């Protein structure tokens, strides 16, 4: 149960991180200029948008690394498999081996 909760949060965080990185302004311009937008109009203003997106990126990246570590720890400490919790069957009773081995028949050679 815990594994699925951490995995779901991890996937949502990955999507948020992907979107935040794509929205950020690069050195050559933002995403709008790549699609033919002439002027750059940020939703949060020029400096505030960069600061907010930078903070969201750092928090999301930190959660990404923490989530990857948490998934690794939870998955290695789990029960392993459903079959691992089932007890092994008792060994079947076997007949003891004979005390004396039976002699091998002597090879016969044909007479000429």
C-alpha cells in the first residue's frame, strides 16, 4: 500500500517537474518565442516568474530525488513476493537405498 502511494506521488512530481522545466525561460528565449511569438509576456512578470519557477523547480527536483530514494527503500524492504510468504511443502518420504548393490551381469562373448 505504501509503495503505491509513494509511486503515485513520484509520478505526479515527475509530471510537474517536466512542465516547470519546459515553461522556464532559456537563454535564447522562452517557449512562446519557439512557436513564433514575437514578444515575451510572462504570466507572473519578468523577474517574479523566473524566481517562482526556479523555486518550484528546486522543490520539485528535491522531491524527485527523495521519492526515488524512498521507492528504492520501500521496494527492497518489502515481502518480495506472494510466494515468499507461503511455507515450503514437507519433503516426501523416500524409500531407503538397498544395503547391498546388485552385481552387474557378466558380459558374454559369442563362441566362434
